[in-house]
């Protein structure tokens, strides 16, 4: 009767997504029905790892992350974990033949958050690769249903989309990262002196990556295109809101898109897709 436990595990991953991210929950809802559970499983896994390094301040984070890492790879080998979120994830890894090197790179980036880092350009790219780009590749494995040709064609676009999302997150969360967690991901930037010129340079990178990513979204299979596009326009709207503010302003407050506005974006995404705007 492991099917019951697997269903419980899938439900835990879905609930994790719903509680932590309304935007990704909406995006996943507009994926093809068969894609929703696997993407919930991937999000639940990466969210849990992120919570270890971002939120569990009263506990031994290194121990918890090492245990999480060990449990993950044991689960992939055994085909089961007593941790429902990991159990849900291992099923997707095995079903869609997700390269374990992607998981290694992701967990390496999480480990980087355990201690203070002085980010060079190289380390910055390494962190974005592991924390965001490989997550996009895990999802792409699901979207392409095992087609190596489709995966290789769409791979660079998925990586750019993940990178753009992460850099928008960096700008959105710059206050909390700097003041609460003591982090600064941007190379050669002193956040105590963060200025509009530096902000605009980061924004130029993001604009370029969004433009490349959109080309790939248009090439996605129909079952995944709507959901990915919805996440794209949500992040574009958030990015537009951030661009309108000064560097000083984003250092004093976290920028958000209201849930009501997210619903409006959801319907805009549906209409634009039906009109073949994307």
C-alpha cells in the first residue's frame, strides 16, 4: 500500500508550494494536469532545503543540511524516504531520469549560504547555477517527457529563465538578505553604499535574460507553456515594479505583488496565450 504514502507525500509537496509561494502555485495550476505533481515535488524539495539555510536559525543548520543531503541520495537509491517531501522528490528524479549532478549543484549552493561569502563574478555565477538554473533544468526534464533532443534545445532558455528569476529575487530580498542574514550576492557591490547606477547594471542583465528566456517559453510543449508563461509575467511585473524604485528604496522595504494582482496576471496570461501573443 505504498501508493497511499506516495499520495501523502505528493500532498505534502503541493501544500508546501501553496504555503510558501502563491505565484508558483498559480503557475503550476496552469500546467497540464500530469505535470503538476512532479513540479510540486521539485518545488517542495528546493523549498525545504532553502528553509534550512534561511530560517532555522536556532538549530545546527550544517547538520540539518548534511542530513537532508544524505537522506535525499539514499532515497533516490532506495526509491523511498520517510520524509514525505523527499519521498515525493525521489519519485520524480527516478521517473524522469533527472541527472543527480543537478541535485549536487543545487545542494552545493545551499551549503554556500551556511557561511558568509564574498562573491566574485565566478562565485556569483556558480551560486546562480546551483540555486536557480539547475532547478529550471529539473523542471525541463519533466516538461520534455524524456526527449533528449527537446531538452537540449530548450536547456539554455531554461537556465536563463532561472537566472532571471533568481536575480529578481536578489533585488526583492536585498534588505532581508543584507540586514537579517548578512548576505550580499552581488559582486563588487557594497550594499551599505548601494546606488542607482549599480542597480541599473543588475537590471540590464535581467532584461537580457528575460528576453532570451521568452524565446524558449514559446518553444515549450503546450502542456507546460501556459504555466511557465504565467510565472514569467509575474516575475516581469515584479521586476518592473522594482525598476521604478530607487536603490535606497529597495534597501528599506521588500517589494511585493498582491494576490489580487496575481489573479489579474493569471487571466491576462490566459487571454494572451489564446490570442497567440506568446
